[in-house]
C-alpha cells in the first residue's frame, strides 16, 4: 500500500487473490485504528512499518 499499489497489484505480487488482499487490508485497518488506505500508510510510516 505504501507504494500506491492496488489490491489487484498487491495480490499479483504476493500470488494471492484480490479478495484475500481486501481481507488482510481490512484487518490492517482494524489493528491500526484507521478507516482508509491513506491513514494506514501514514500510521505505518510513523511506526517504521514501511518494509512490511
């Protein structure tokens, strides 16, 4: 997400289906306490998680 990839692009890179990516992103949002990708990226960068 940090690189601006779509769910489809993320899925292709990780060799998983797009619905699986969506599911993981939903869990990421919940864990970070955010409601959108921009907020998730900002929080991740502040926490030093950009390599994940």
